[in-house]
C-alpha cells in the first residue's frame, strides 16, 4: 500500500468536495457548473485515489453511490414513525367536506393548544411562479393567526394551507444520523418497510451528507422517488429493443427499480427524488424550532434536498381550487407525472393537535385529478357481509377496461349511497378507478334505463345467517349483529391470520371456510385447540399440511403485542393505531382497564377510536375471548414486560451463553440482548466452544459459519421468544 501524505489527503478532500458541489448543483438545483467530461475525469481520479488509499474513503463520497456486489435479498425493517397514506378527495366539494371535518375538532384552550402560526416573511424563491394566478402572490403577506388561545379559540379564517403537487412515484423514508445517510426504506405497509439503502444511494438528488455544519443527531426525511417521463420512455425503448416486457407507467417502473437487488441496475435507471417533510427526535428540537410546513420545506432545501419548486401557500380553499385547476391544465407540460395535489394545514401545532385517524392524517388530504370514466351496464347487485357485520352492496357489471385492468364489480358502500345513485339492475352506469386503484360507480344514466328496471332493496335479514339486521341511526351502514354469523367469524379468522396480524401461514380464506362450515372453529380462540387429526378430517387436507399449519398456529403465539391487538379486529384500530396504543399500554390488562380519556391521550388517537376501544373491552364476549387467548399462550404484552416476568421467575436461561448475529425480524439487537439477560442468560460478541446458542437473523455472517463448525445450536427469533414465553406458564 502506497504511503499516504498530507498533500494527497488534502487533495482528495478538495476533489471530493468539488464533485459533491457539482452533483448538488446539477441534480438538485438543475444548474450545470461543471461539464460532463470534466466531472467524469475528476470522479475517475477520485476512484483511483480511494483505491490506492482505501483509508480515505468516506461514506458521503460520490464514489460510494453504487455498491460493488448485488444484494441477495432485502431486509424488512420497522419504521420509527408510521408512514400513513393520505385520504383522497375527487372534487372541490369533497375537499370542503374535509375542511369541515377538521374544523369540528376541538382546538381551544381546554385542549391547551397554543398555535404560534407565524406569517411567512420571505417571498417565493422560485420567481417563475410570480406570473401564475393571483393566489400565488399571497406568500410573504399572510395574515397572522390569533395566538391568544388562553382566552379565544383559533380564528379559523386565518389558517392557511400548503399545496404540493402529488408526484406519481414511490414513497421513501430516509434516516440521517449526525448528518450522514444511515438508511433508506420503502413505505411497505406503513409500519414495516424494506431496507433499500444501497439503492437509495444511487439517487443523486438524495444527499449522502446533509449540507449543514451542525446537523441534528437524528432526522428522518420523507419524500417521493420517481422517474421523469423522458427517462421512463428511454427505459421502455431499451427494453423493447432487447425483447423485455414494457413497464405500464413511470410509477410501476420506479417501484420495480427500487426493488432491484443490483444497485448498478438502479443507478442506470436514473431515479429522481422530491423531499416533502421531515421528523426530528421528540423533545430534541433545540436544533430547529419551526411552526409551519412551509418552513419545513425551506429547511429541506437548506439541508441539500430537492424540493418541488411548484409548492405554494394558499390562504383559503378558493385559492387552493385555483392552484388545483391551474395544475390540472399545466401538468401536461411537467417533466414528470402528477395525479393530483396534496393539501396540508400549514400550522405544525395544529397538525399535531389534529393527529390521525386509523389510516390518514386529519390535517392533510390528496385532491386527485379526474380519473378515466367508462360506461357499462349493471347485471346484478350482491351483498357481502364483513367481519364487523357490515352488509355491503356490490354492483356486478359488464367487464370494462380501466387504467390497464379488467373491472367487473365495484362496492356501493351502503344503502345511503344506493339511494343517492337511485341504482336499478339493468342501469347504465359510469365507473372509474378511485385513485386509479379502487373501482367505483360514479353516477347512473337514467335516460338509458330499461323500460322495466328492477329496483334493489337492502335485505332485512342477513344473507349469511338469516338473522334480522339493523341500521343504527348514527350510521349509514346496515349490520348483522349476530356474533355467531358465519360471515363475521370467517372475516375475524381471516383477519387474525393475515400477514399484518398473527401471520399464520397456510390459513387462507378457503381453509377458513372449511373450518367454519365443519364446526371445528367457532371462535378465534378455537384455532389453538385444533389438532392434526381435526385438520385431516377436512377434505383435501393431508397430514403433512395439517402438521405445518398446527406449527404455524403455535408460532403465532409469540407475535408482538401490536400485531395481536390489530388481529383482535377492534373497529378503527388498524396496524398503525395498534402500534401507537401498544407503545402506551404495554399489555392487554392495561388497555382493557383504560378509560376513554387515557386512550385519547395517545398521540394520533382520536375520541372516536378511543370510545370504540373502551366499548370493545366492556363486552363480556370479548373479555372471554381475551381470557381464552391468554390461556392458550398467546402473548398479549410487550416484550420488555415479558422479560421482566421471566427475570422474576428465576432465570430460565441461567448459565446459558448466547451470541447474536444478523438482523432479527422484529427485535433490535439491544432488545434481544436485554430479553436474554433478564432471563438469566449471558450475551457474548464472539462464538466459542463455550457458546450454547447463536440467535440468527437476516444476513448472518461469519459467526454462523463458525457456530456450525463448533456444533453450536442456533435459534431463530421466533424460537427464542417461544423459549422465553414458556417460562411464563
């Protein structure tokens, strides 16, 4: 290895800084300050220096954007902060309804909200916006909100909105530690995503290092990865030349690209990125103190991110509508696809106060552009009964092509929607895909109605159990309230076994149907009483498949408490809200005894959800279900709570030595270590002949190989948790 001199080190640092600045100007600011030929020559020189002096390689070096070796697979990771989806509005009236909903939320002194929403004092940096409609000139002269919340409610007329173009791409979560990019992850289901850091590094508009001298210790940035239209067309042209299937649209191409195992392929596809928000550690906001979403966007630019230049502050929904209509026309001239706009309340204190529903933030909404609409004819209306007993009418119609897929059915939601549409069997209807995903009936064309149409009436009895149904006064939904209804039971079992809940592999809808119709299972708790003999009595169920299912059911007992809570199927408690609740209430007993006020105090949980949770635990049948599940061995408390129980009971693992390797599915390394130590075990960093067990996760390295040679027994995370759980019995 050549000797490193101070002159070489200084030259390398200068070279790296010059390339970083050129990349930032070109990929973020769209400003060419260095010719391509010069950039290529300098990057080659830097690569040669880092090859010769590997000690000079820095994680933020431009040479580190592409990995040397393809990944073998992606590792699932849990998001520190859930990635909520957005509620959709499809016209201005729905946007107004959203405004009415959030304005009904309590924002006054009793809730201790002091809304320091400040007027923006800087003009729009992008001068190209100044020739746009009048609403765009309001930035910099916004009215100030009344801040005396101790004596007055908020003056809602002063609340303003940030409007952003909704980019048609894939959401990413980027974590920076001390200014350096630590991890990039996909959205996944909002709770669990995939670690695609190496692919994220190839996106040159994403900084590897934040452009500030005093970065926060931890910051998470959210944004959208996308392909420009020109790049998308180039990719499809190249794929056509080599006989590969063409991508349907830039969104699919971007999502497929991000999941490539070889980062070299990702780099070739030239993904781009717009940042739209960030999160700092709670109670560690001494780094930046901001009051508005707009200030966040400005901060993102200061940190070195590419922020969409067409974002705008509007002081009323009328101005939002002007912005929406303007970009509905002008989007054809953009170099990327946008399928609508995102409207957010600008005030961060109000955002925090409003919190979240089961799925969406209350303070933001996506206003979508009009979707493709096609006429077709209704052939039948059927009824589906869900796990909550809701009777949902479904329109069955002649198949049509919408957004590239064949569609022949769409939910009609409830009797109120049926009445509003005045829908008859045989009617000609207009259908579209809401959000380009979910088919919906937009309207009926009564002028094309047949002479003797058949009017549909909601049933008075459940089509599944023949018991009378009800329609509560305060609800639009008709419900079956028979807790023994086969449809409710089937839905509950399918939900319990779903991937986001207990994740019981092999327990699909068809098998659930057989278990219910045979009478083997009359409650979720009955799953844990099943035997191989029970299962082999079912048609087309062999002994091998039955044994695997019994093992999967047994393994589900050790799923995290948040998954169990979600699996219980409490109305409005989705996976995101289950996560929030289990962070506050560490076991089922605490949650079951909690009152509405205690539950509502959890950030992101509103009064409606809190009421449903409290009411659920007051029902005797649900109390019996929880008791039976606990008796069956289902863990209904947080892992740290489990470890404390084990410790008290004398140390099941006393005298045993463990080594941890790889990334575990749900436990962090420190969490697994604490569990073992609290149970009396020891955790060492190196494998030796004295090691009793090695706990193996994803991407296990040389430790596992050495353990195999020494004959050390290895465990999965699930097996470790099972051992710990058994100590409770």
